């Protein structure tokens, strides 16, 4: 832990001891949130909530949810090439696109159903509310760890024409322009248009290709229309679009297993691992030295030995191309006895990924994804006016979604001519089959389509038993049905990589080496759940509140989206077919295995907390202590030759969270947020096995194996013991009216595990990132200089076993040091 955070409690104690000197400082402004489906002061909401204002996002240069996670203790968001890991209090979803999220995200009241939607950048945000702990009653399924509520800015017909535009220039050739304009149209109508365009060359240098890695080009805009035809009717319509393109990925093979250790640690490694090591050692010995450098990678991104002749494997080079659309219609009608609300939402996205999944300078393994998602939702809600003996909110909800993708994983053991140079054979397949099979490239081609329908009825009521004591009870009932098609065919370059092939050697190699088969599964499932909650709240004096709560939640079950899985009649990685035998005579390709479907994840949560306003309103201190039990955890597991899913027993999560905000003087504001977390698996006897365990027992953790990796009592993923943020904002006004402003943050995160097998090599070390900014502001302009991660801390978002190359590990790097300037005009 850094010296700064060892001293933080002492600094806070000294500050509190001398607080009387500042008791007449300006009061903190009230923060209004909608965490309970009605507008309330943050200090009155009996939930652990962090609220970040849109102005803070803009000033600190926070472009998206992944960057915001640094500022919110116990929230971790890590984007990799394909998957997005969202974890709250050490609980999240594993690496499988069939999993839904443990932390639900809502944009202007519309549920974003897939983790990929967390990648869309912030645009014209009013505030972000992060709700910790299960939020099942009011927000529904897939909020077992928490919810993120994002509210964008809206115009007001009573306001005048206004707008702003900001231009930023940053390190790595970064450029950004963003702004918005709003105008009233008559007395009852208003419109707002917001936009953002961001470019950067990326902060990782690919020394093999001699170009920056992780280049980004992002364009977003939102149109908002507000109509208030009467004093009792308010109608909002919003449409937003984001186009995001990333070339390359900020990832690097940081630990390459030395030759001296391979036979000792991995004597049974596959022929594919051996050839990968042999070719890398011979042709690219500089990989080790390059991996030891900071913010450097050394991989071919699918181009092979020459970028000049284009992509050599797969469909797309290592890149992301994403397009998001969101539509929202929000109608609020004051009917006298309360407010009737209708929220209609439609969201869709499509992305195309190319991923160099061997993370080596070799043309070896490549993955291409083309995914499409669309969702329609409708909520009707009635909210009582408040201030009565019984205040309530009740409603119904419907959601329909369709997830569809095509995926291809291609393996090339010619490796763009390197195998012939070294071995004298056209490919490793030729060597393994004594010349019987001469393909250079083989592929598995996976199609997946999931249709989901969900219905819910919910209600929450508060009994105001006295002026200082109230009890809130809630319940939600949900029904959900899912239908899935998951099919796959194998192919090679002998008959055309786009064409199905039942070649015996192709089937044998894919099955025994990668647990991959031809199959065609059609399945369905239904589920229904009651989700109760109970909250007791007690006002202690005029400026303090204590609460205690119990809540339940669930994350929907479903069907794995992994392509490396065996049909149900076969054992893992077996191929009982003989040459010339039809597949249907060998096994039934329509019967899935037991891991294909996974069950609902459930949670029981207990929390106590308090919210306190001190020193005549100049300081807020909010805290929460929680104890949570999760059952049937949905977990992705590596089965030696492929990935599967399982419901992995139980986990136990407990911790404390504290948020402090202090207006120390009229000019200086100080904040300190911190969390302690103890998140462990209570029961997880057959956890994912490490690479060393799998070398000893290729079927470790399965019925065929003789060993297992019992993770009971071990930490869950992305669960730092300690995390904290300290920040300050200073404002000085000159006699001329000009304002000088200074600000900064130090964000600390303790070490955490980022790999499901808890391999010590995949633990991420603790790190602290420091950001600073300073500027001048006039009535209609603002200029600012800023720095993010000013000490250039090389922090990692994720670490994992490099596919096939047993013993080697790859990491995704977070942002390097960035300096920038911004000029903003307002009117």
C-alpha cells in the first residue's frame, strides 16, 4: 500500500480535529438521485450509493465506465479484446458471452442487457449513480451485485438558448471535441443535441509492427426532445448513437516461460505448445526482452511475417468495430394522486472483432466475432406523491431481446511459412498425421442465437411510522423464457475455410486437441422468481440517518456460448469416429452436454449503514457494512482443452464502505472514499485448474480426472482487500471575476486475482494512479491543463494463461500517462 494511503486516516483525523475552524464554510449542495425510482436527496436514500456529477466526468477526463471504476471503491470494470468484466464487491460475470451481467446498467431508465454495452463512452451526462448491493426489487434480474444508473442531460422549455463546445489535445496524438446546444421551441417544447468525437493513437507501442497499439476513433451524438404540453404532463424522447473503432489492443505477453523450465513444469505439453515455443525461440528471441518493457507489445495481430501482404489468418486483423443505438420515450403524467410513468426503450448494437488470440509474433491462432443484439423494453410505473403515512411505487415490466453471433476460430500451423523453414513440412498437421493430412489452416465456425422474453410485476412501499422511523418492504415477481440455437461446423483450407468439412483428421485434431466438434443444439428453459426486500430507517437528529436492510436477487440462468464443447454422448476430448464413418453414426450432434445449460444465480444480502451531515452542512460522511451470500455462482471453467460453465457452489462477501465529502473552506473541497472487502468462495471444490495442474492431469476438475483445484476459502475475482480515492477541488475568484481552479485525485487499488484458477502469476499488483488539473475560467470560456496517471504507473486490468502456450501469461494494460490541454466555450 502506498505511503499516501497509510497516512490517509491520520490526515483525516487531523482535519476533523480542526474542523471547528471551518464550521462556517459554505454548505455542500444537495445531490438528487433516483436510486429508488423517485427523486430524493442522496442523504435520504438508505442504500450504499456513489453519485458522480457530469461536470466531474468532464473535468477529470473520464471517457467511459471502465475509467470511472477507478473512482468508485469496490467497482472494477476491465475491457479485454472480446469480454468485458464488470465486478462489484468481488462479484461479476465470467468469460462467457452466454452470461448476463451481475451489475445491471441503466441509461435514462433503459436496461442495457449485455456487458458489451458498458464500453460505449460517456456523452453529455448529468450524473452517474452507482448502487452497491443487490437491487432486485426495483431494478430486477441481473443486479445481484449492484446497478449503475446513468442519466443524461435534458433541456428545459423555460431555459434560454445555450450551449458549449470543448476541444482537447492529448498525448499519443489524442484529439477530442465535444459539446451540446439546446433551445426552447415555443413555451412547451425544447430540444438538445450533444456530440463527441475522440481519436488517439494508443498508449502501447507494438515493436514488431512498429506502430501504436490500441488506436481509437469514437464518434457519438444524442438528440433529446422535451414536450411539456401541460403542467401535469412531461414527455421526453432520446436517441443516441455511438460508433467505436479500435485498432489493435493494449495487451502484451509479459511472462514467457523460459526454455529451462518447460520440461520441468510442463513435460506433457501439447505438440501445438511445443511448436509455438520452438518457432518463437528461433525466429523471435527478442520477445522476452520486449515483454519486460513497459507499455510495449510484440505480436503480429494476424498479419504473420509481413504486414505488407495483408491479413494472413482469420477475417479481420486485431481490432474492434462497434455501433450502438439507443431509443427512449419517457412519459410522466401527474394524475393528482401520484405520477404515472411509461418508459419505452429500444437498444441495439453490432460489433465485429478480430483477435490475435495467441498473443505472439506468430500467425498461429485467430478469432473473429460478428455479434448483433437488439432489445425492446416497456415499463409502466405508478409513484405516490410522497410525504404520506404510506409512500409507494408499483409497476410492470416487459423485455424482449435477441442475441446472435457468428464466430470463427482459425488455427494455422504453417505459420506464414515459418514451419516449412524450420521443419521442412508445410504444417504441423502434416507432421502429426505422417503426411495424411496436409491442411495449413483449420477452423471452427460457430453460430449462436438466443431469444429471451421476461415479464415482471413489482412494488415497494414505505410505512412512515413516525417522523423519524420508517419501514420499507418490496417484492418483485419475474418470469423469463429463453430459446437457443447453437451450431457449429468444422472447415479447413483444403475444401475452403468457409465450407463445412467432415474430414476424419480434421475432426480428430479438433476434438482431441481442442474439445471442438460439429454439433447443432436447440434448447429452451423457463424460470420464475420472487425477489423480496426489507429496509428499516431511523433518523437520528436532524442531520443523521441509520438503516438496516435485507434483500434478495437473482441472475438469470442460460446457455453457454462457448464453441469448444463436446456433445453429450461423448467424453471430453474423445473422437470415437473412424475414417469414412458419418458423424451421425458416431455420435448424436443434437444432444448437448450437462454444462450447456447453467442455472440461476441467487443472493441473500444484509446491510447496515448511516448517512451523516456535519458542521452546519459542510461535511457528509456516509458508510455501509454488508454481508452477502451467493449461491449457484455462474462460473467459466477451463477443462484442459476447452472452456465450459458451471454453477460453482457458494461465495461469502463482507466489507465496509465509507464516503466522505467536506467543504473545508469556501474555496476548498476535499473527499475521501474507501472500502475494505473480504470476498471468498465458500464452496468451490471443482474450480478451474491451473496450467501446471492440467499438465499433470489434462482432465483436472472433471469426472474423467483424478485431481481438482478446490478454491473453497480462496478470494473471488477482482476483489481487492482495500480500495480508496482521495480528491480535492480548489476554486479562487479574482477581483476581475476570473476563476482559478485546481483539482486532483489519487486512486488506489489493492492487489487482486484476475484469473479464475487463482494462479499466483495472474494476480495484479496493487497500484495508485494520480491525476491533476489546473485552469482558468471566465464567464463564457474555460482553459485547462491536465494529466492522468501522471506518474506513468503501468497497471494491468487482466492477466491470463496465453492460449495453447502452457506456462506463458498475457496481460491487458490500463492507460499510460496522458497530458492534455482543453479549451471550452459556453454561451
